C-alpha cells in the first residue's frame, strides 16, 4: 500500500475521524509521519483541554506502521507496550512527529538476524502550537523475523 493511501484511509477511519485526529503526512518512503489532534467540542475533557486518551491514541500506531513498512515482509512488527506522561494541559491543535532513521533499522536488523525477538522503545513528544511539550509518549515495539525468513539452524551454528 502507498503511504498516501494509508494516510487518507486513516483520516477517514472512525476512531481518528471522530476524535479530531488528522494524519498530516506519511512520507512516501515510510521514514516519517506527522499527526495532529484538533480541539473539538466532543474531544475535550471536563476542563476543556485535550482528553488524555486522544493524546495517546494520536501516537498509537505510527512507530509500528513505519517499522512494518521500512523492514518489509520478512518481519513481524507489533506494539508491545506504551506509556504517556502528561506535562501540561493541551489546548488548540497539538501534533506529534515520528522518524525512523537508518541507524534504528540497522540496530533492529542486527538484533533479529538470528531469529530472536527484539524489543525497542521509541519516544516522542506531543507539542502544542507554540512548540511546548504537552505530553511525552513511549512505545515499545516487538520485532522478529518471520520463521520462513530466519537462517537455517545449521547455517546459524556453522558461524
């Protein structure tokens, strides 16, 4: 699937569409994504700030999606764990960016070359329009080579 097709589809996906989450960009090479959460009457909390669940939801799938497409069909890629720290109330439009660089891909490929699983923590910030941190998000992603793409037992031990 093309990145632009997924971006358009995600913007029409009800959990994003009805919470004000907008996928602003996914790079054609799957290295980068940018997401915004727009303040709406139906997605704010009692204190008229962004609902914390929406702040976390806006960041939820992107590390996994970028890795899945960058690593290719040889790998399983799953979200394993996540955490969010709320720094200050979010108002207006907030955004988050995700970038997967070659060093991370090399590290993951090296760690999973023999067929073992690898867990990697990614971190990013949710920023308000002034560039101030609203929340810090951590996501742990599970990566493992698919069984039919792993080295043969004899080849791995022949080393």
